[in-house]
């Protein structure tokens, strides 16, 4: 496995991966281009490859930073590669990268019904911080907000 910063070359593969996942955000080419090249908000796009890099990315994560706080905006793993710990690896790599930037915290939202994702985030120390009623559509569903304080985590480790 290799996790690296994504490039414009990866965009078609990222779109294909997201389309395989009902819970992923379905972004346009221009949204990915902006995520890879825009400066505000600053974004981090990581791609995960298997041992066969010719295959291209099999998963990705996107996060945005504003004023020392990050938001996990999108994460997806190819349907053929799910249930192999790839999302776990992507979350770990994301947290490692944002810690390097001296981030204070990371936020995200997830569908109430997405229990596998909720378990993953809770495993990494994210704590529920609120609910956004009716946030999702197709189907309509509430979002659970999560927050991970990196300042607390750093004090606990150090």
C-alpha cells in the first residue's frame, strides 16, 4: 500500500471511486481541480494505491483547512477494495498530515445510518458534537457531526 498526494492525473479515477460509493460526495471534475490547485481553502487530497500502481488509486480522502481547523470533506474506497482496512489507512494518513500543520481539530459529518463509517471515526477518537437535521438528500437523513481535538490528543500522547 502507498498513500500519496493526489494529482490532476488521478481525477478520473477519484470520480469513478466516488460513483461506486453511495455515501461519498459526488464531485465534478472542476471541484477536484479546485481541491488540488486552490489555495483557499487549503485542501489535502490523498490517494491510496495497492501494490500495482498501474491500477491507479483505489481510495482517497479530501480535507479542507481554515484557520487551523480541518474538515474531512470526502472519503471513498473502490467497491472491489472495501473491507480491507483502506479507509482506516486513509484516516490515519490524513490525521498524520494535519498534525504536521499544527491543526487544532478535525471535523466531519456522516449519515446517521452509516454505522461502519461511524465506528471507524469513533475508533480514531472522533466524538459526536451535534446533529444537522435533514442534512442529506436522496434519501433524506440527518447528519451526525463529529470532532476530533488534536490538541488534546497531542497532550495525551506527549
